């Protein structure tokens, strides 16, 4: 992927399933060494084993709650020691929520903010010194198309993902002079375990397939669609793209 003699190290949070797993697999196929960070240790290890079986370099870092700064810092230190300095970061770990606005408790609000916004804040602070030292870095934040158009009964989630878009734009301006790009991908309707769980609870206003007719390209997105965009943004050749919101949504948001 690059002209480096040693593969660059990419950290993917929430890499044990869904979009995170697809991103981890794609970046590994691109030649990066992938650190799979996930709260679910078994899921992270399973993805690492998949990649090892395919001849890729990867390692699992499980039991990491991204809302805990101490756990984040410890995980990144392990990545640094075991794999090398992390020069690519994909903030993908997230928590969804469906609640009537007037029913949202402080605890629910704080938990969603802690994972979806505090987590990326902690991760960025943990890896940026390595990127600054290298004079090169790539950060991709996985936000949500709901932050662009809003979504009823998801005010806490939408607010956290809108904050992530703002974080992206601010970091891009501050760290662009250091050779570091920061972009965000707000996925549209993507077929993931989280989406299917929401479907099973009747939270989508119909079946997943019902939404195909509402999507201009007439299909539901896949995790690989997000992974492909992420691969593009972390590539050496994408150094002139920063602070951007790269929607991957089949045309649902333009």
C-alpha cells in the first residue's frame, strides 16, 4: 500500500464484528498490520485468527472499553510495544440507542456519549503523538448519516455522532500541518448485526429489505462498502483529503 519497508500499524476499534471486522479485513489485505481492539475479547481474537489464516499480520486487543481512558491508553501502549507505532486509527466502536427523548436518562445519555464521543477523543489523544513523530498519520472516524439528517427516538445517538463529525473537522485543521489527515465516514443503511438486532425489535419501521426501495441504488449497504471507503482514506495517495464527511449511503443523503 505504501513505500515503507515496514507495514504501518492500523488500530481498528470495534473490530470484532460488523463494519469494524470488514475494515480490519480490508486494511490487512491492503498490507497494514492491524490491531483489532474490541470490548469482546473472543470476537477480536476470532478476527485476528481469520487474518492470520490468510497470511496477514494482526493482533487482538480485547476487553477494551473505549469509554475508559486508562484501558485505552494501556491498549495503545500494548499495540506500540507488540506491533509498532500506530499510524492509522479507525474509530469505529459505537453504541446505538432508541428512546423517546423525554425518557432518556442521564445514565443512558452519558453512556452513549462516553462510547461514541469520549472514546474517539481518548483514542486520538493516545495515538497522535506517534503520528506527529512520524510526520504522517491517518484517522477515520465512523460517524452516522443520522447525524446529517436527524432521526427520531435517537437524540442521544445522533448528538454523539454529530459531535464526532465536529471533532473530525477540528482535528483536521489542527493536525494537517503535521502530515496527518482526519476524515469521517457516516454510514447509511448498512446490513450489520446491530441493524438486524434493531429490526428484530421492530425499531426500523419495517424490515431491512423494505428500505431498499427508499435507497437510490436500490440495495442495502454492506460492511465492505464502508471498508472500501476507509481503505481509500488511509491510503498514501489520499493525503490531500482531510476534514471531509465522506457519505457512504447509496444516495440516501446527498
